[in-house]
C-alpha cells in the first residue's frame, strides 16, 4: 500500500496506527481512510 503522508488522509492513517488514539478518533479516522480508498484507489 502506498504510504500517505500529510493532509487529511495522512493524519487519519497516523491516528489509526497510533496506540494512544481513542476509539472515537479511530473510527473517525477509519471513515476518512475508507472514503479516500473508495474514491481514489
């Protein structure tokens, strides 16, 4: 998978991969990533 850095998608990826993120943050980040994947890949 291509590494995304910067912007909304990169932030979402960092949120998901960091262990310190709350469940709420993680689900929001997952939604952003999913939406991006559907549109761009």
